[in-house]
C-alpha cells in the first residue's frame, strides 16, 4: 500500500487574548510573504485546505490558516466553558493581531471570508499599518439579516444540521458536488451556539456603516471579491461598500457563492491568482 502526505503542517500557538491564554490551532505551508486566512462564521480553517496546497502560491506565500478560539481544534479559553459564546469586533480584532504577533509575522496579508471579510474592513480602518494588503471575500460594511438565529442553538434541534441547512443555499449551483458536501460538513461539526455567537458580530456588533470611508488604500491595499450567487453579502453590498473607499478594488466572481475557497476551489483560484500577483508586484515597486 502507498499513500500521499500533504505538505501542510499543523501546530498550536499559545496566545494571550483579553487577559487569558488561548491555545490556537493553525496550519501552514509555503515560504515568502505571510498570508493569514480567516474562516467563515461557525466553521474552521479546513475551508482553506485547497489554497494551502497550491504549489504556485506556496512558492511565494507562507499561507497560514487558523481556527479561532471555540472553533475546530481551538478550544474555548479555560474559564469560558459553559458560558455563552458571543463574538465582538474588539475580541475578533484582538485575536487576529495577537496571532500575527505571536508568530512574529512581518506585515502579513490577511484574507478573510464572510465574518472574516467584515473584520478585514475593520483592520483596514484601525490597524492598516500592520498589514501589507487586505483581502475581503464576501465582504461589506453591513448586510441586512435574512435569518432567525434562534434556530441555531436549541435543545430540540440538531445544531449542526440546521446550521448546514441555513448556509446550503449560499453555495452557487452547478459547482463540484464533493466540494459542496465538504463545505456543509464543516458546518455540521460546529460546537453548540458557535455559529449563533459569530453572527452576533455579523448582525449587530460589526456594523461598519459610516466608517469604511476612513480606509486609506495608499497605506494598505484593499481587495474585495464577492460571488455572484451570494445573497447574504450580495454583489450590490460589496460594490456599495467599495464605492465608499477610494482606490479599493472590487470584483464580482462568476459561478461562486458565499464560500468561494471551499465550494469551488478551481473557480476561486482564477480570481485570487491575479490579486496575489498584484500584491507580489507591489513588493517590487
């Protein structure tokens, strides 16, 4: 028998966030410019596995994807077991900055999707000098909620099944069936109340309307890419946001929905490759 070993390496880093040590799991591959990838609400860093093994990208980028505390292989902080999880803008921002600092990353690129795309905008507003470039997938300053979060953490409902059902319609039609199934499998495995807690940031605390005009892309380039089939963060939401940020580069991705990196990796690659090349070109000017 024979097997294939992927080049991805997984480790833990101990990081202090909000006064408490968090044991954060991350995976990485490649050398060069650090590229930190942020997963969507209620899921984990497995969404980035295809990017992590892309041989062309990993020649020039050190690609790193981590599970936020409470997600995937990153447990809650020791004092928080039994408490309600609720993600805030301040804590989310602190997690990213502390993680990058703990790994001694020199002005990394940060790419986030959905809630990760929203927090990228906050990084651009408040901490742009710390980053080489910022990429928001399915990102906008605000989206009007279209769902009832009360269903996401009930004793009479299977949490994983209902979370996956909620997001299933956000995946573009006619994509690879296996990739669709894998994307939804991640949602079926989320901890109780975690998707709901992430959506507190997305629906309430992370409203950036009226603030994105502060972003100066001369300090840190900003790229916004949204799938044409996304009805959570619609193309109109992203284009409206980009119009408020002089110099922001916005792209609507054909045949993609809310989870481009996992639902159709090959199609997503066609759109992210020029962005990464643009960032590389910017290092040589």
